[in-house]
């Protein structure tokens, strides 16, 4: 039986790092256009809804082909407002107003403009194959991780065994969220109110070069440069020897 999958794109109007970030022109298109476009090209997503409190963002999102059936309250779009609360608001309103509840939801944050539809489909295919409660996409990262105190002293937070070997291949692989895909069964999310319930699985994104998370000007500029060189970089990697 086909599974109903709803893509939710959270896009509030307030942004401290980059003003009007979600609709700022990124290589000629609003930043949010890349999340909407990637979702539209997938094989598995049935519906795309943008959650925002901002009328301008709503207007742009609709023009790009996404739905904005209603605005979220302003108190769910503040700097410290958890995304999960906005998602919960959306799901409850869809149930009350349309009697609509998807089998699964996938969160696509607009701050990952280098994400493509293949990333989403591959992650969702694994999610459905494993019959998992939830899935997040990740990429391999450095195994040696540190924290720094107020006196600039470093403390390793990875396993101490990492210090016993300088051979990367002998170390346990470690991963970091890439921000591309968060998928969860709707019934699980409504009950546990998290994208990280017990048993969450990870989809490993091999394209680390595309995992730019646009939150600061340097991210934006770097992301635009990589986007302009996208095909060239991909071709070189595919033919690298």
C-alpha cells in the first residue's frame, strides 16, 4: 500500500544571522525555492506545505508551487521557538480543518540549498525499507572532537581510544547531522513530539561537499559559489582517479 508522505518546510520571517534569509536571492532565486524544488522532483512525496508566520514568505512559497493553507502564530516563529512546535501546530490544524493526516512527515529545512531530490528519495527509501520510527540524514565527520572551556583548554569528547591510533581506518566512524532530511512516522511524532525518538536510524549522505547549512553570511557566500560550480564539481568527483 502506498504511503502518504507530507513534506513540511519551516520558514519563519525573523532571521538574525541573515536578514530575510528564507526569501533572500540565492543565485537568482529565493533560498526557499531550492527546498520546494527538490521536494517537487521527488518520487515519494505527496504534498508540500510551508509553515510560516510571514505573509511575504507565504506569497513566495505559493508562487513556487507549495501550499500554505494557513499561517502559524507569531509565538511559534520566535528565535527560541522549537521547529517541532510549528510542525505540531501544522499537523493538528490539518487534522481539524481537512481531516488530513499523512502516514509520514519529512522536514526539509530551507537552509540546505544544495540538497537535491535524490537525497530525499534515497533517505525515504531507506526509512520505508527499515520500517523505522524515524530517520535523519548524516555525513561522516572527524572522529576526534573537542570542547573548549573559558580558558581555551581543550577536552576530547570522543572515546579515549581515538588517541591510541593515528590510523583513520582503525577508528570508529562518527557522523554529523547534515540538515537534509528528517523523516518520522506521523503517529510517532504526535505521541513523542520529536524527530529523534528511540530507534531513529541514519541515512549516510556521501556528498559532504553539498552539506552547506546557510545560517551566516559566510555560509551563504560559500553555498552560492558551490552551487554555481555544482555540475563541474560533480563531474570531477565522478571521474576522479
